[in-house]
């Protein structure tokens, strides 16, 4: 059987064999181009910026002028030289690069926030390894001058509190122009950047500096909002900021017992939801959380760290959104948040990226079809029509 098949293949005209080979190459190339390039456009093209009204007293023109389009993502975890396998690096970084570049091209955001754990090994990487990680980050998350990139420190960037050093903090701050207690104001909207790793409350040097900046910034914001409990005397020499209530951006979530109340397809798996969180490790301590809420009275809190989605209400009125990981290494269904924000209002919408399981299914289906085509071409696989015809002939003979 095999001998006759190989003879048949040899007898096929060269032109016919080359034509079949060309078809196979086109088929394989088409699958690769779709799964590694076009699929990001197909999926992200379906995402839309959410609508925000901004108040009935504001005209449509004024709302458009004060509307800030922000993309928020978290926990990219670029692999380092110690734990990162080269193939894993290649795959994950290509996925994140294509997703980010496609989102920039299709959605045209004004600003992008990354909520910490940009690097996976920043907490222990050598200067050479850090430089290599930074180079790869710059390539993946390159952006035009029309889009601003703001990065928050996470525990994998500078270490957990017991690993955090002034050197690591300064290295990160120098790269991303980040300081805890820094205020970014865009289109009259106040964003407060928090180094949540430094909210340990034990009086360490980095913690003291960070908290002092946050307290000073809180005073400025409260004076700018002209709250009754701040006398004119206390606020007379304070630089006035836009009166918009701030949005907190940080890596650790504020204190919550667990993810038991979190819902949605990208929330924590059922087996993990009831695991109690450890303060100062999984979430901020209750004390640090209360401080931030009391200092800033934010209208929205955005955090990462857990790699899963969650929405929590603090004090019954302040929403916190935990943003899932942007890396397929941590999730089958990564996503990012699209925010339409004005000085008085905001609206958020989630944009899911291609599910890795679906990409894998496409590859498996294409591989199976490819095998069938090759076998049919060399006549090792009998076409169904001829197979049925042969069975009928045998039946009649009997």
C-alpha cells in the first residue's frame, strides 16, 4: 500500500506538486498571519469608548473639550533572565506588544496608565538585566507624542516592603518619572499616583517620605475644593489645583477580606475566591486604606496586583476597580479598561483581548485540516465518496 502510494506521488507532474506545495504554504501563512497579527485588530476593533454625560449644565462642545480618553492596564510582568524561558518571553511579549500597538492605533487614547508590576524581576534584577528589561519594555510599549504613558510602581518592580531599597525605588522613579504622592492633572482631572508598597506604616525612610508627600498633596486638594473644614487661613498660601475630586492610581488594592464578592468572567476562579487576603501582601492594611480614603476622598480608585477583576464599594460610595493582568501568562482572557473621564464624571468599559484558548483551537483545527489535505493528496486517505463506492461494490459482490 505504502509502496504504491509513493509511486503515485513520484508520478505526479512536477507542476502539480509545486502547486499543491504553494497552496499549503499559503494556508499555513494565512493561519499564522491571522492568529499572530490580524486577530488583535478583529477583537479590539469591537471595543468602544464608553459615553459620559458630564452634567446637564455642560454643553456638548465643552464636554468634548474636557473629555479625557484613558486606557488602564496592569501587571504586564515582563519576564527576566532568572525565571524567564526564552520561548515564553518571545510568545508573551509578542502578544502584549501586538495588543498594545493595535489598541493605540485603533482607539487613539490620550493617556495610558500601567498600574505596576511592569517587570517580573525588578525586585532582584542586576543593572545589566534591568537595562535589558527596560529596552524590551520600550520596544513593546512605544507610543507617539500624542499619547502619554504613566507607570505606577509595583512590588515586582521595586520589591515587597522587606525587599524595597532606596536604590530600587530611585531606579524605577528615574526611568518612569514616578514619585509616590505625585499629582497628574490633565484636562482639569486630578490623578494621584501612590506607591502602595511604601504604605507599610512602619516608619521606614521610603515610607515616611511617601506619606509626607501624600499628606501635603491631600492638603492642597482639599483646599482647592474649598471644603468647610479648611479655614481660609490654612489654605491662604496653598497653590490652588482644579477642584475635581481625585482618582487614585496604585498597585495594591485597598483592604478587602477576599474576592468572594467579585463577579464577572475575569474575576478570580471559584476555588480562589474565598481565600482570605493577607494585609500588606495581597492588599493594603486596613489602617493604610483608611488613611488614603480619609486624605483624598477619591471618586474612583484603580488598582492591580491580584491579576483578576473585582469591583468594590468603599464606605458605600467610593468605587474601586481591580484591573486584571494584561499578560496571557497570568490569564487566558487578559483585558484592559477604557475610561472616558471628565472633571465631574467618568465611565469605564472593559476591552477583552483574544482568548488564548481560542487561538490554540484555531491552530489545532488548522493543523488537523493540514494533515487531512496532505494525506488526501498522497492518496493515503481515501476521499469519502470513493470509500462509500467501494463499500457498495463489496456488498453487491457478496
